[in-house]
C-alpha cells in the first residue's frame, strides 16, 4: 500500500507590515524543510486563520497590530490555541518586554533588528523543538531560567497540552517520529516542535530520557490524553 505524503508544516506569519511578512517568508523558504506559509495582517485575521486552519504548527506574531493592545492579543491567541507554539517578532528590545513575552508561554522572541542569518538560526532551533530568546538583550537581567511561569501541578503530565500527551503516547507505544507524523496527519517538523516543548516542560534534555518517561507513564498519558 502506497504511503500518503506527509503534509508540510504550516507557519502563520502575523504582522501588519507586508515587508516584514515577506522577509520572514523568504527566511522560512531558505530552510531545508517543507513549509507552507500563510499570512495575517491583524489579530482578527490571525484569529480567523487559526480557527479555519487546524494544520498550523507554528505562529510568528508581532504584538503591535490592529485589533488588540500588544499582550492582550497574545494572551487571547495563546488561550484559544494553547497547543500551538508562538514566537514573538518585535521591534522592542527591552529586557522587561522580552521577559513579559516569555511569561505568556512563547517559545521564542526574535527582534526585528535581527538579520536573515539570525532569524534562520532561531527558526531552525524552534523547529527542532528548542526555545530561543535574545540573550544579548537579557544579559542585564538577573540570570534565571528562560521559561514561562506556570502554576505548579500535582503531576508533570497535567502541564502538557493534549497534543503533547498524544505524541508522548505514540512515543511510549514504540512509534518513530515518522510514524507519529503519518498517524496524526501532521508534519514531522510539527511533531518535533511539540515533542521539544514537552521535553522542556518535563525538564528532559535527551530523546532517550523522554522515550523512557513515555514508556513508563504510558497508562497515565493515555488516561489524560
């Protein structure tokens, strides 16, 4: 039986300046991956697009767009789509601003002053399941973990999104990333992003550790997925 081709990872670029959107699209196309990029020029457009396109696996969003006041828009989008990784693209290079974005659970923050090479490096890290924040901006801040504050949970599993639990269930059942991609109908890059976020939440640094965790906790993951 011939296998169906995996869908490309879909990236939503939300910014009210077409030049910025165009630049980000060019960088995404330069990566050695299969991506589809779609655009939104306001928070309203972004919300409608996210509701209409469940295949979106990553959102690059500017906080200064028509529709909401900066973090209010981000907060709304994150609350409605908690399973989708968000990356802030911003003109602001103030440490407090970056930290506030991090507190809202974004996986990355890219200043608009970054050049194409820096943006490409940041996106490569994010798509690999890592987080990326401008350390040169945060250098003046007292060192601490660059993660969003989350309420303490009785079980680490409760801090995972449904998609992250679903992927860990598949991983614990012995499926490869390619198998998970095909079974869930999402791109392998999207699987890697969600797996990376789950590993960060579980404080795990290696694929072996998360596979062991998923195998040992398979029953709990299935119960909560």
